[in-house]
């Protein structure tokens, strides 16, 4: 009887050793994949950190340029604003309609009040 229990113990330890080895190999494989994922995430965060500092530098340069050349941009904006002045466009459209339709009664253009800033 004692030899049978010893054989049963040996079989149990053999099977548990194989199971532990398989489980350990599975855990090692999972850890390798987790380490690769964490390394990739670290690389991505480093790239984001570098790019965000470059974006901040670009925005600072843009703000500085706009401060220094703001007068130029204001003149360009005023030029476009005057070019697309609604009152002038309405008068122009009214003149074209008078030429096409003659001196028939055409509604006079409405004066548009501008907001002076």
C-alpha cells in the first residue's frame, strides 16, 4: 500500500509540473505582448510630446508675426471689405438693371447702414 501512494504522488507531481510549466509559458508569452504594447505606447507618447512642443513654438511664432505684421493684414482686410461693400454693389446692380430695362420704374437701392468700428 505504501508503494501505491508513492506512485500516486509521483504521478500527481509530474502532472502538476507539466501544468505549471504550460501555465508559466503562457504567462511569459502574455507578458512579452504586454511589454511590446507598453513600449509602443511609450514611443507614441514621446512623439506626441515632441510634436506638441513644436506646435506650441509654431503658434508662438504665428502670434509674434501677427503682432508685427498686423497693420498689413488690417489693410488687406479693409481692402476686401471695401471691395465687397454692399452699398456699392447695390448701386452697381441698380445701374445694370436700368441699362437692361430702360428707365422703367425700378426700385431704388436701399441704403445700408454700416457699423463703424
